[in-house]
C-alpha cells in the first residue's frame, strides 16, 4: 500500500511516500505561508506530483479541519485565505485517489498511537509545545473532534486571568505562557541574546535563567494539572523539540504529580517518540482507513 503523506506546517512542508513499512523519498519544502492558501495548495499539488504510483493521499495540516468534508474550518492569519479551503476536494480532483485531511496535532497524536508513545493506549492526551501550544484528545483509538472540530484547543486555557485586560484573546492563556515562544519571551527580558530554546538551555545553570525556566515549567504544569482533573487520563504525551530537554520532562512529572489528587496520579507523562514523522504517520493511518472502506 503506497500512500503519499504531507505535513503542512507554518514554516515547512514535510512529505514522503509510505511503502507499507517505512517512509521513503522524504522531502522538506518551505511553506511560504504568507503567500496564502491558494498558493499553498499549488505548492502541495506540485509536491505530490513528484511521487509516483500511489493509492491515496494523507494530509496533516495547520488549522482546524472539518473532518467531515476535509476542508479547513478555521486557520489564523499565518496562512491568509486558508479558512474554508476544500483541501480534500482539491486533492481528489487533481489526483483521482482518496485523500484524508486532519489537523496537524491530531494527526501527530494518531501517529503516536500507531507506532509511538501512544502505542497500546487507546485513550490519551497529546500536547505539542512550540510557536504555540497544540492539543489533541484521543478516545477509544480515535480523535475526539468536538462540536466544531476544535476540541483539544488547550492553548486557549486561561492560566493567568490577571493578565487579561484587552481584546487579545490569548492574553493570560496557556499558549502565550507555556509555549517555547513564551519561554523565549521570558528569558529575553533577562538576556536578550538568548533568543531560542537551545541557547536558553545551554545557559540554564545561570541562576537568573534557571529561575525563568522554572517559572515557565510552572505554567506548563498549571495547564497539565487542569487537564488531569478534567480528563483523568492514563497517559499524556508531550511533543515539541523543547520536550527533548530531560530537565523539563522530569520537573513536569515531579510538579504535576505533587499537585494532583492521589486518584489522578495514575497518569504517565511521556515524551513523543516520532518527532518529525508523527503527523505524516497519522495522515497515513487515516488514508489507510479510506482505502479500507
């Protein structure tokens, strides 16, 4: 079973051909998101045309996806004109094969379910920490979409209500505070030269930097404690490059377990395993389901 998988991110588009056992012909292409949704679709079509002899297409994409018709239910201004884009229809008309389309974090969660940190666990939460915070709810082996395809929007949780003062919907929210972007914003107030996660953790032994890292970890834990109380999950998978830092994961585990009731401490908080291929792997799983229908 040969499936072309495409993972559309805000910066890069990852693609590959699933041959039934592994990904081959892996490629990365600039998204050039500012050029808009229509240009993006042309770019994706061009990428897919570079692969041959495939039976289906699986697409993981930024934005909230209407999984009933494979269109973009909502996308922010990072990709102008992407909201409403009928991605599934465009690809099926172009290539005459079935196409599955899913939100990138949901697809990553399904990838982790299949052959990553979610294997053997049909119910878990998945969060990714990067430019923002993305989330996914997996129940009975499937993504729970919510009433309007927006379940798992954990980045919108308010964790600092004292910071909400204006019309910015993310003021005081988890995404603003607990993302890697949020960490960089904190640390740059102390040392403007530390403008990415790698530089920050190289300097973590400096007391003033460690103080900011620990405050950021506290914000991560505030959100996770809330989610544990709501979902009582058996497992939470944490993705994003920043979660490769052993200190972050160990502190998150320690602090969350200390703050939740004994009945909730069954939860395992583990790092994602599939890294850059998680979204593509989830997209392949969905495409396989289409072929099996």
